[in-house]
């Protein structure tokens, strides 16, 4: 991640997850092992925003952050059993809104 340039990349390969298939399976924890992989790229600087919430942490405050509003694109794939799913390539993806940034809270909050 380089906030100065407004770029970041997150890549995950073959992350083990559980495929529940429906609400009942999710409720009772009867999932089937599956894997997912994805790449997300954020790029550009449309707007820089500084946010600060000085309310009490008990009220959801006590944090500050710097956010870059930009665009992102993503590709992903998944496999459960012998069934595979795959998105179109990263180069064909687009978004109208995305954000990256950093937050300070707890002992790091000024």
C-alpha cells in the first residue's frame, strides 16, 4: 500500500473457507470445505479525506483516519468439491467508488 500514490493491492490464494449452501447449514455449522482466491487493486486519488471522531470509545468514537477515495478492480475464483467458479480477468473489472486508508485508535489515537 502506498497512500501517497493512492495504490494498494490485496492478494489471497487458496484460502480455506466453508461453503454452507443455505441458511440452515450456516446456522448449524455444517459447511463443506472450499477455497477462494482473489486479487483487489485500488488506484488513483480522487479525493483525500481526514476523519476524526473524538466521542468516547464507549459511544463508538476515539479514532481518526486518513482515507483516499479512488477506484478499484477485482478478480476472484472459488472451488468447492469438483465445482469451480471464476470471475472475468482483473483488466475487465471496474468500480465507481473505492476507498483505502489508515486508522488510528486506542493508544494510537492522539
